[in-house]
C-alpha cells in the first residue's frame, strides 16, 4: 500500500506535516499537527496581484488575513459513547479498530463543504463522531450494523471525507451517540477478471491506489473527480459521483457492475454483469444511498485498457450561447469528446486573469485579436485507440468550426490537465483571505439549460449583493449527454465575517429554489447530504420520498444508518 | 394513426383476416375470425424438404399436422366481474372503454410464450381477463387503480401482448376478478424536444408508429426487438427489453430518460434527464416492474439522428471459442459493432440448411472451401456517421481477422436484416407440425459465458432426450457488453403430444437451474413474468425480494397490480 496523503481538519491541504518536512513543526501543534492546514505566510498571495486588485474592485472585497483557529483550539465535546457500546465494538472488531482519541474524532468531523470549513476554521467540531471504528470485512460491518441497531448507535460511513453537501453530518433527531465507520482497512483489490474487464475492490480504496494496481495490467478505471486524491471508491458509489472524463468514460454509476451492501437487516449482493432484466434494478437503489441504507463493503467495477492516445486542447467561442448550441449539436450526433468543459464568459475571464506567465499573455492577446476577448473557453479531451480518436476528433472539430469556434491548441488543454485537482487547495487560501468561496452544480436538458443558467446566476447575485458586496458568479458545463448537460457554478464574494454561515445558506437556498423552478436537477454529482435534503421531495415527489422511506424501513428499521442525510425528517 | 397489424389469439401471425383478403374467410369463423391464425394448407412445408428430413433424423421427430383448435372452440368461462365494478369502470372511463365480449377477452388472454400458445391452441383460455379496459389518460389510469384497489379487482397492464415469460398471466392467489388494462388509446407522441433528443409518448405506442412519427424530423429511436411489429413502448420499459441493435444503441433502459407511473397510491414522475445524483435511482425501480407497482402511463425517450450510414455483413469463425474470444477482445476495446450476433455451430448449421436459393448454396460452398463448414456465423452491423462507421469498422475488422474470422460480405448481413422479425411466424408453423419450439436467454461475464453455454445445453439435452427423442439446442450471442454478453438459446424437439406442457416445464426448470448455478442471470431481456419467478430470490437474494415487496406494499397495499408475476408468493 503506497503512502496516501491525508486531508487536513480545517481544509483540503497540503497538511502541516508535508510542510513540516521543510520547516520545523510549530511549537505546541501536538497530536493534531499532522492534520493541521499548512500555515500560509501571507494568504493574500493566493492570487496574482492583478487578479487580487481586479477582485477587490469587482466584489467590494477587502483582502485581509482570516486564518483558521489553531487545531488545538478546536472545541470538542467528550465522547458520548457508552462504555458498554465501546466494549461491544472492541469485542467485535478488536481494540485497534475502536478509537475515540481527539485526532481521530476531529479528522472524521463532517466533510469539506464551505460550511464545514467555516465551522472547523472557527473551532467548531460539534459534528464530530463519538468514536471512529475501522472494520475489516463485510462480515464485521454486518455484525457492527446489527449491534449498532440493537444499541441505538448511529452509523456514519466514512470514505475519503470529501463530501461537499454535508454527507457526514451525523445529526440525529434522537441525539443518539454516533460512530464514524471508516473503511480504510477495506481498501485492497480483491479480484481482477481481465477478460471481463472487472475488478473487485474494497470500498475504502482510493482512485490513485486503484490506478496504481491496474497499471501493470495495462488497465485503468478512468474516474477522475476533483476529489480524486482523497475520495474513496465506496464514496463515489454512495454519492453517484461523476469524474472529469465522465462524458466519455461514463458516470461512476455506469462503472459499477455490482456491489455488496451490508445493512442492519442483512447483506445484499447487487448487480448482475453484464446486464439483466430480472426485475427492477436494486443496484440503483444502493448507488446514491449515501449511507442511509447501510454500508457498501465491496465493489465490482468496470475497467478498460489504458488509452493508447490522449489529446486535450482548447477552443474559443464568441459567446456562451454559441458554445452551448455547438455542444448540443456534438451531443446529438454522439460526437462529444471524453472531456468537455465549456466556461462561461465570467469564468473564462477569471481563468485568464489567474493564469500567469508568457503562455497566458499570448493566449489573452490571441483571443483579443480574434475578437474572442469576452468569449468562452472550451477544453476538450479525447482518449482511446489512435484511429478512433482521430476520426472522432476530425468529426467533432468540423462541428466546432461550424459553430464558430476557434482552435487554441493543446497548450490550453494540457494546462487544464495539470491543474485539474488544484481548486480545493486554492479555496483554503482564499478563505484565509476573507473570501466566501463555494460551488454548486446541477444539470438540465439542452432546451432548459440556458434558463437554468440565467436563473441560478440571478438568484446568487440577488442574494449576495448587499452593503457594497457583489459576488462573482462563474459557471461551466462539465459533463455532456445526448439529452443535456451539467452546470457547475463557482461563487466568490467578500465574506460576511459576522454571519458567514447565514450569508451562504441564504444564497444557496435562493440558488436551489431558482434552479429547480427553472427545470434543473437538485444535484448532478454532489449528492443530497444535509444541504439538499429539504428539496428532495421537490425532485422525486412526496411519493418518491415515501418509496425511499419504505426501503429504508425494511433495511434499517431503527434508523441508525446516517439519519442526518438524504431523507427529510 | 396508421393501420396496425394484430396478433392472433393462438400464435403470432399473420391473422386469418390478412389471408382473408386473398381467400374467402372460413365459414363460421364469426367474430373471432380476425384474430384466428391463418390456416396453413400444409404445415409440413414450413421447412425446406432437406431441412425437414434432416430434423426428422436428428430429433426423432415424425412430421405431422397438429393444427390449433378453431378459435370458436376455445373454452372461455363467463366474466366474473361484478356488475357494480363494471358500472364503476363505465362511470370512470365511458361505456366504450369497458369490454367483456368474447373476442376482447380472448385476445387479451396471456402472452406468446410456447406455454401460452400450447394452451390457446388446445382451446384453453382459462387465463383470460374478465374484462378489458381502455383508459385514455394518466388521470384515468390513476383513478382506475384506486377504484380497483378499493373493489379488490386485479389489474394486468396490456401493451402489445407479446410476453414470452407469462407476464400477462393474471393469476391471483385470492382468485379476485381480473381486468386487462389495454393502453392502446394512450399511443401518441405527446411532445418532441429536438435539441434535447427527447420524445414524450404514450405507453401504448408501438415501435413502427413511433419511427413513422420521428422520420420526418430525421430522428429514430432505434429499438428493434423481434417483437417490434406488435410490442409497445410501455411494455419495453416494464420488461427491460433489449433490441437487436442494443449493443450500439443501448438497452431500452438506457433509452428511457423518464416515465410516469400511476400506482394505487398516487402518481410518480421519475427520471431527471440528463442525469442526477439526487438520491437512489427510482426510475430503475419502475423499469422491469412488470406491472406489479402500477401502470406506466407516459415515457420520455431518448431519440437520435437517423444513421446516415448502415452496414451489415457476415463473418465466419472456425469455432465458437474463437468467436467468443474475439468478441470479448472487441468489447474490451470498445469496438463492438452496433449489431453483434454470433451463432454457435448448431445454429449456424441450421441457418444454412434453412436458407434456400443460389445465395445460400454459394455461402455453404464458400464456408466448406475455407474449412469453416462446421464453424460459427457472425452477423455484425454498424450505424452512424460515415467517417465514424468507417473508422470503427476498420478497427473491428482488424481484430476480427486477428481472431481468425473470414469476411463473408454484406449479403449475409442483409439477409439477416430482411428476416429479423421472422422467427415467431415460423414458430406457429413448426408448432402445427408436431414440434416443441421455444427460446430462453441469459447473460454472463465473458469469463463465465462458456460454462453457462455448456451447462444450459447439457441441461436441455438431458431433460429432452427421452424415448427416442433428442432435442436440437442452438444458441447465439445477441448482445455484447464490455463485461460480458447475452446468450439466446433456441430449442427444437419432437413434441410430447400427451404432456406437452410438462415436457417443456421440466426442460425449462433444468436449464434455469443450470444457468444460474453456472453464473448466468435469470433473464437478459425477457423479464421474469410467471415463468422465472421461482428463481428471483436466487437472483437478487431473499432480502432483495423483501426490498421489492416493501416498495410494492407502499405503492400497491392491496396487491392488485399484476400479482401473478415477478414476486414469488
């Protein structure tokens, strides 16, 4: 097992421990040091000077240093786990697999949404579990769930801890003790069936480790969300993740051929590759269940040969409308590249301002010369067999040119590849400089998408424009389908240091109401968690919610499985 | 609405009415004449003489005339529908939408499995519904289901009536009255969103009518199962159908972007195109629900541009193993053609014997000359944009040649296209000549498929070899996936005229036990119906069955929705 990086308690990374190999660790960091966010000598340098000046003017933002409280100052209530429950867990899993020390509990508190980070940076860990358990097998998880059901202990499954929708909230209306079930000990390749392109893995395995295990066989999974360095395969399944190449490779849903779901009522083996018509699809009930039905303890995933040819490049459109229309035409003819990422004018502008160096200058000049100075940047990528990639690229390029796009070349594409996991690191630094930084996402049919785009932007601007503050709302299409596309929105604003949580909650509520009213889906790939559950009935109907409740009632009659998320109370 | 052909009561077709336009109708055919199987002057001519002689020798079959009883002699019990229920339905739907006349009831009795046809040909219509209702809207269906739930009347949804697994059995342990809810009045295109490639249709619409409606827009659905002339779009969804081009176009599951399901507890609107991560997939619960949760009253389907280029051709392999290994390699590299159909040696031999004319003679000679005389025939087809088809064909052809396949040219492919819907018509004539003719299907991973193939053949041969009889068991791969393929098995045997039902039930039981034990799925695209339900718990586990029961209990608490199928009693 290769050394895996750890997320910090108050942000993404890199942790203090990685910086500590260069500089001496801070005095007094104690046990928590390894999970402490690396101190940024000057958070204001997170952005190039020009971008900083531009943002100050645009947002009404006063750049300022707003670092998190030291990890040692985070408030943590004593564990509420009864000694009898602790003894039962120890008997079941062994002493090493039951932890209620401070670093363990802190590092399993919540996820990585802006709201999570606000709380943690302010020293609040009231959502930390009472203990962290690390079972080692399906049988142990199944026994654990039965025990927890009997004892009235809430179970929050923990994969990578990267949820951005409050999926690890652990809140319970009955205020029962909460254990985090960390699946890190179940993280190996269990079987590989090369002819059938199937790999069987533990749910706690991360993407990089799986890719490393598959590489010698010439295989890849190819699922690359922004959380790739930290998120786990079980987490992808539980949240219906999409990756940056999902337009071509398929959503994570499409890569799951089968899985094992341990529930308080027993173990389900779901999925019959390659396909079955034997009744309704129960596998699809486990995907996106977010821990509310049980714990995913094994996954059978579809892998593929590592692509012999990959090609990323940039194109520029004169307008957002032209870009969308052209992507729609590509989609209709099944010509979408494997990676598709169309930035709106605001995001294009921000990307160019943030880019530094000669390359960026040349690109900006080139766009202006072609009257694309206020246009939209499209990054596309193809992967696969060289002859097929060539034919698809040629056909797609012709559609792109017909749509008025100008080819910018591979440099833009390769730069995107290099920075594909960078945004959450940057977020930490922007948050330390007094900024609100959050994202949200949706999807809609091609016909509805422009209205959803307008509605979300209007709602966010309306909610976040107060007292001299104006938000910057940037968006891009991140995934294309024959019937529509996703929309990923990034928001920057001067943070309200008095009421930062309320500032975002108000904006999020307005944006969600607006996107649902316009015909978007509640979430394209971030899942429901705590943050979206007030709207679930609007998405699937009250009767749809009741169907989910009926399934939960059968599998988890005492309601111990992640009760805080997905289903409204 | 174009004139649509009707299935006959005792078989597939063509009905007597179509023949009657040439010859005068039989005396005394009465009301039932339109649904009577066309009389075959000599059923023994169903096969060319050489094939007939060959089969007699192989099967121990005595060709003989075994026609069905005249439709007027089919026994039909009086309708059990209480007058009060009839009055309630009339009040709800109008007089024209409630029928309990003999032809209506007979033409809605059961489906088109071999067992169904045996019963109907012998004059048994004990599974006929007590009345046939034809609602016209989602609201009417929803009201109807509430009424039936209140009155204790069983509802069997009726689309095309082409089930081959007893999906329309209408059996009920409580022996309540049964109504067939025929969706023919809900069969129009309701909306077309061209940019989003989405069409909204009524569930009673058939494939040919939809293709006719889409053609002027340059669009197609492209779902072409063997039942295409008769089956309905709602039926495809309820049974998780696959079509002959599903390897390329996708299973029907993949074409459903959303649907409306009316249940006794209310109406569900399911599916959020293009994609959503808002909780588990409820759409997948409706797909394959086979009428047990309610009635599908509307579908939102993904359409695509009509292909600019189509190309079908034949190839020959030296052996089944070489054919499977090569398809697996194509699948692994995402190079499978849109149509893939690999016949085993027995099916290849039978196809060549059945083929007549100069073309068939040339092909047989050519195969013998290339030492493929006992080989396997592969039919492949590509559709789409010419440049993409060219690149995919070239890449696939290179893999096929590497696998030892010899190209036979387009004639074989085009002949397959011409006869793609012919088999069920031939079955009628073979049944009239004293033969058992039935099919079954499964799917398995590439690694497991050879064992499943062997096990099924062994089981069928074991069960059907008695007293001088020997079955002919033929198989082909009909759909390919990256992880595996489907297997479609056709069985011919001399019929046991004393105990024909038992003869097949014994064989089916042996085959199903064998394929499940070897790792196949219970059904790849025929659904569960009555015939497969004893094995559902083996497929999804007892807890999986309980989850389905919990969903049914919430939506259909009185158990009126197609109680005879899918879920074991």
